[in-house]
C-alpha cells in the first residue's frame, strides 16, 4: 500500500526582491510492503503510475518528477513487520508574469 503526504507548496520569485511567480508543490509517498522486495514493487508501481503526470491547479503544472528516494525502513510489532521506501515528487507551476 501507499501513504500519501502532501505539502501546501512553496511560492518563490524568479529574482531576489521580485514578486512571487512560481509555485513548487511537493508530495511524499511512503511505499509499504511485507518485506523489501514488496516495498520496492510498490515503489515501481507508483513510479509507473506517476510517469509524466501533470497536475491541474487552475493551470497545468510541469510533469511530476521524482526528487528524492529515502532509505528502506523496517518497523512494526514482531510477527507484523513492514518495510517501507519513501519517494518524493515535485511539480512546478508558473503563477504569473514577473
């Protein structure tokens, strides 16, 4: 399974001191499996599903791009341990002309 953690985004100017013109939206996806091969299989399926996807937030964004991959982590009670891998994705949208 996958847990999705979105962030509100970050607005930034193209130049120091200028009006904000761009928004970078980020999301973390925690891909979970019963073991490492299972977590990696989930991560591969997430990557396949998000390849070149563009979000619509009033206007189209750049395609989602993988920006970070976290380490494999194993946790949980004895007899019900799970392994996870976190994928980070980002998309950009140009808000207005500077």
